[in-house]
C-alpha cells in the first residue's frame, strides 16, 4: 500500500493491521525552554527520552549525517531539565576540542566539568565516580522504596564522551583497560542514581567499544540512513532494521533495547548556537550557585 504500518495483531479468525495515516511531523526548533521540570525530552513522534528511566545512550553516524546537531539538541534539552529548581548537569570529555568543548567554554562552564586530554578524561571520570559514591550514600540512607536519585531531590547527571574511539586509541593498553573499567562501572550503576553515560562516535566497533560498556547503553541512535550489518549488530543487537533513506538528520533509534524505528531529528530553524547558548548559560549560572553553596 505504500503506507507505514503502525501495528499488527493476530487473532483467532483474523489479522488486524493498523496503518499510519499521516506521518509524524519533524520538530522545527526556533527557541528552547531555559527551565523544564518535565524530565522528558521529546525527539520525534513517540520517541521520548524519559530521565526517570535509564538514559545512557550511544550516538553514531558518519560525518555530515546530522550527528552533531542532534547531540547539541539533546544536551541542551537535558541541561534545561530541573529537579527542585536545580538544573541537570553534564560532564564533557572532548578529545578533538569540537563544538561541545567550545560550548562549555563559551557558556562559562565550570572548568572541572570538561576537558580534552587523556589526563582530563581520567580526572573527569574519577570525579563522576566520586559523585556516584556520594549519591549512593544518600540513596542507601533513604527510606523510599522503588526510588531513584530524582526522587531524593538529586538532578540528573550525564557524562558525555565525544569521539570515544579517538580517545581510547590515544591510550596505551593499560590506560585503555583502566578507563574502560571505570566507564563500565559508571554505566552499570548509574540508572538508580539518576546518572548516565552518553558516548558519541562515528563508527562503533568491537575493538573500540568494549562489550561491558556497550551492553549498558540501552538507548541507541544512528544517523545517516541505514547502518551496515556490523553497525546494526553493535548498536541495536540485530541486523533486522528498517530501510531508511540516507538524508541529514534521518536515522534509526532504539529505546530500552526495543526494535529500532525510523526518526527525524529536530531541525533548527535559526542559527543553532544562537538558539542553544542561552540555555547553557542559564544552566551554568545554576551550577555556579551550587558551587558557592558547597564552598
């Protein structure tokens, strides 16, 4: 019929097919909220990232596929989220000093929250693990059942590692093993503490992303048409994926390891950096207030 299938139910005497009558509309971004306590990030149609669940993620795509713009949107919407008036916080490792590094610098981000060198990478991950331990103490003292960090007033935290394969490729064998072990610990224990890991890389391969890390990244996004069989297996755990037209900002997503679906990433109508920097600056002001309170 040439119409997208929404669902299929098999009954005793018949099969019910439900088709999508009108395709979902792509988000057109002209401005973004500075504060948002919904703890949900809408991407496309029913593709929504719920920060009350496991939000660790693997983002991949070739150069020019729209991976960077999607990452800017996601991180900007992430740091706009608030819990008890406190903004969600990010820690950034960017070995190639790309635009995410520049965004951190331009917005006045706390210098301990981002870096580019291998030394910075180890420092930031250790800092993240220290925060995880602090949260674990608070969590263990709580009397709440079936709770997460957000329920205890702790805003979401996200560790972003840009160009992950380039980072680990610059490490010697021992450094790589130690770093991967630390990232794996974070990814394994993060969810209940409202913490997560976001790894961004062009080509996920078994030799550049260890299995014990990849298995914890339950959300996956691939941009730039249909992935190769190897990439499909690495990202989605299957080679049975929909055929997607190769176009900028168009790709596949999977949430909580569900079957991959096609999506279109939000489109910035205005200059992307003019749109997102106010949100970053607003969040950074909140971080600095917290820092002053601690001191």
